[in-house]
């Protein structure tokens, strides 16, 4: 059956539209109440699980190579397969959450995450560890994809952006703290102990989610179609040019982020000769830029500016940062003092760009297919990240120029895609086509089983 009415998410309005949901799980249609901090903390923890799973064990990579008698390049596959797992898992858990509700698939994913973390702790060889990391990434993605779907179930418009900002305040701390915590853990335990910490975290989030999070997708609004209907829904979503444009824009922005994450360590430490402690400080400072700008976006900018203005402004800042990085690594040489400020600007721009792309894209779809839409967004992000991540070290040597080019190219492509596919008239048509009779017809097309 048709879901709640969703207002336009482009530059025609920034006010939150009305949302209908069961009184026990969502706010009223008007004057939406803010969820409790327990819910925000739980969803923030779920979305932080991915970065923690990726970053916490990184200081132990050399120890893994020594302990399992493996080449360092082979050990890197534990990271690669984890990212592919996150991408694949979202395609599984997103549609499952549309069909069976949010709660059951989420709890199942968390249980599987905890069990796969136990396998990582006791992995006898690298092959088992790589396989367990793939499952761990796929299972951990349940929190990421379903967390976004829950947000869409409860809120929209500016209210959705504010809710995402609240979650990001918690989840954004993960990439700041994970490398620091991981390095400290290696002082007291082995790499297996690091996975023991992830096991404990998975168990804790399972218990918290079971006790705090309630179902937000009522049975009567769920997608009852099978695999074929899910694939058709994905095809129709990707055939919607504004949704496709927002998904590609998000993926390319995420690619710039992971190009920085994958290349910054070697570039800063080997090219600019900073100490590991200084690198951790710079990494944390740039991550702090994302956290701060996400909060500024949700609490200050979103109520005052249209989403299109925010998108164009953040894209312009990202491109400008990329141009500055290229110039400062090829034409002018100001050393570390010239390299770091553009990175800070780029990271801050992503704090505005990423939540706005997600909010706009999810605002174009029915709640009963929000899980599938969220899965497509997240899968595109991580696939692009997996492709872009090694580009900044092509040739086997760290290069500040390559890192700068990755950031610039991703920013330029994201801007071109957004301008080409997300024109205002297309955004209005996409939103207007999902209202009234058009909405009912579209809902029938997206959820029918054949």
C-alpha cells in the first residue's frame, strides 16, 4: 500500500513535510518530536560500526603478517574484502528490511557480526581471516543501511537532516578515535585482542538494539515482493535520473574521502616526514572537520538554505580544495603547510555534501523501499571507495600529486553528475510523481510482485 506523503527535497522547500507512522514508533505528522538520546546513541553506534571495523585493527596489520607468515600485500586483502563485504551486505540487508521490517534483519546482522568477529579472533591462517572479514563487513553493513532506512521511516526534509546530524555526531567520532584506540590496544594486546574488542562491541550493540530500537516499518506498508520484485525495484530506482544522479554524486564524494584515507598515511609520513603521532593528530583534525560541518549543516544551514544551494556550495568547496591541492603539489611547494589546509576544506565540504545527498535521495522514494534505496546508496559508496582507494599509491610509491588528483577528479565528476542529472525541474518531477495518485501508481510499480 502507499506510504506516507513525501514533500519535494530540491530547492522548492526546506520545510519538513508531513509523515505518518505508528504512534509507538514515530513522531506525529506535524511537530515531529525529537527521538531520545538512547535511540540516537544506538543508531550512531550502528553507523559507527563500519569505520571501527575498518580502522581499529589497522595498526596490527604488520603483526598479522608476522603471526600468520603472510606477505604484507596479502594481509591488505583483509581490508579489501571487508569493504566488498560492506558493499554486498547492504544489497542483502536493505531489501530484507523492506520486506521483513527493520528490527529482525538488524538483529540478525548484529548476531552474525559478533560470530564472525569471534572467528577473526581465532583465525588459524590468512585465508580464514580474509573470509571472516568479508562476512564481518557484510554483517556490519546491516547497521549502516538499516540505520538510514529507520531515519527515513521517521523523518524527512529538514527534520531528516537534523536527525542524521545527531547520528553523525556519534558515528563521526569513529574515524577519529579508531586509529588512536587501535594503536593503544596494540600496546597491551595482540591483533587478536583487537578483534576481541570488536566482538565485545558487536555483542553490546546487539543487546542495546534489542532493548532500545523498535520497529519503524509497520507490516501493512512493507514490500511483499520476492527477489524478482526487489531487482525490478532496484532497476526502477536506478532508472530515476535524479536518484541515480544523487547516488553517483554520493559515491564519487565517498571516493574522494577514501582516496584521502587510504593515501594520507603514507603521503604524510613518507613524503612530508611527519611522525605517527603528528599523523594521528592531523587525521583526527580532518575527521573533526566532517563532524563539525555535519552538525552545522543540520542545525544551522539546512533551516536557512535550500538543499540545492547546500549541494552546489559543498561541491564548489570540494573542487576548489582539489584544485588547490594539485597546484600546491605540482606548481608551488609550501610543504606540509600548503598540503593540509585544502584537505581540511575538502573534508569539511563532505560534511555538508554526504548527508544532503542521502537525505535528498531517500526523500524521493517510498518508505517501504527505503531500505533498498539505502542499500544502493551505500553499495555505490563502498564500491567506489574500493576502486579509488589504491589509486593514490599507483606505481608502488606514495605520491602527494596522485592523492591531489584523486580528490580533484572525484570532486569534478561529482559536480558534473549532479548538474547533469539533478536539475531542478527533474527533482520537482521526481518528487511530484510520488504524490497523490501518481504516488499510489508509483508505489504499486515499485512493490508489485509481477
